[in-house]
């Protein structure tokens, strides 16, 4: 399991993308109109619209994201909010809350394009 990114949930994807592009000088990769990533070398910053997560996830929440070989094989289900689900940008994701209430996404890239991003 590898920590690979932090995802910021927002009601204004374009505003945040513009801010972080200007701040970092890195152009975001827009995977859908509601999801983009900035690769910073050590980790990624993902920016996602509120419509990309279940309704109980509040705008402005942050999600810690861990890459695994097979999300369906992960047995840990404590704090489970969303069982493994294939997302529009090609990751199969499981969403949990840790004991302190932080959101945690455990995911596996399943489409060729998603696998290529994490190669």
C-alpha cells in the first residue's frame, strides 16, 4: 500500500485548479470535468467536484489516497463508507473514515489510462 495523493473536494473545481496551477507552475491533468490531478513529484494533488463523492462527504473535505494492487482484496472494512466502486477516471475505489474522522480512499487503477498514470 502506497500513499500517493491528497484529494480536495470542492464546489468550484476550476477555481481550485487555477489556484494550484498558478501556485505550483504545474499544469493540471483534467481527467473529467469534475476531476483533475497535479503531479508534484513526491505525490499528487487531486481536485474533485462535490458530485464525485457520496452526498455525506462535505465540500472542502480532504481525502488521503492509498494505491493498492487489488482494492477488492483489501479486507479492512472498519469505517467503510463506500464499497469498491469503479470511478469515471478509471480507478476502483473504496472510501473509509479513520477513527479521527478523516476520509481515506484505497484504490486500484483498472483502466489502461489509469494504470499508465501510476506506472
